[in-house]
C-alpha cells in the first residue's frame, strides 16, 4: 500500500465513536475513533502528539496501563464521545474505571471473541468501505494492520479477522471495526447532533 499523508484529528468537540482493543504482553493495545459522518482516525494524545497504540515490546514487555488511561481521559476531554466499544479481555478493571468516570451508557463492553458478534460487524465495515461511507486519516500503523488482516473461515460460512503470524499485528484494524460499530449503532439508536446553544442578547439601557 502506498504511503498516505497522515491527516490531523478532527476539531475538538467533534462527536465520535471509539473502539478499544487491549492486550497485556503480546498483541498491541490500540484505540481508533470515527466521526459520526464516517471519518476514521487514530486519536493523538499527550504533549508529543503520539498515536494511540502501544507495542509491549517498546514498554519492557508489558502494556503501560497508566498511559492508556491518560489517553482515554484525553479523548473524552477533547471530543464528544457518543459510544466507546471496549473488548474487555484482561482490561475489565480499567473499563470499570472508565465507566465510572465517563458513564456506563457511553463506555460499553463489547467482546470480540464471538464469531456471531464479530462477523456481521466485519461485513458491515466492508460494505461501508465499498460504499464510500468511511474515509480514513492515512495513519500508517492502521494501514499496515489492514494489510496484515486475513479472513479466517468459521462454521456457517462465516469468518473473522486473524493475523498471518505473531509479528504481524491487526489490532488497529479491529479497533477501526469497533469504532464503526459504535457510530452505526448510535445512529440506529436515534442519536442526533446536539443543537447549538442559542445566543441571548441582553439590551442594557
């Protein structure tokens, strides 16, 4: 895949859906987001404007939960997070904290280890891409994850996404699918953009 320009995040205050996929010491931990009109992006965080992915090999073999926690709070501070879908494996305690801080109606446990749950979301993501309903920011790590992803056949003519080997990670592809699911489900549930505040002009004599 040719190198693409990595575009900036949307403006602060933009309504978004978020996908989170966590690991402890093998796969990466990653966060992707999507605006309600389909712009898929990797949130930047911290003073160095880092992308929201963590490779355990770069952190002494373990994912730094404290960094991820700070990044999640920053995403909620910067954007209007409508829904955040979180794969809970090994991250239940962290997700509990995020629900307490940001609301259980917005931070939602969404296991990815169910074929019957993942298959239709993969199909929906693929269909939305074909129809041009999703654009993307050109994040290079996400592009690589998309290239790495392989369809793994399951019973009933279904499939999930898998990685070719242990060194070719797909976590940013998975979180892109979760972010799209969060957006589509919120829209299907009746979400509408917040109305702008009406300015009141006070005349003084």
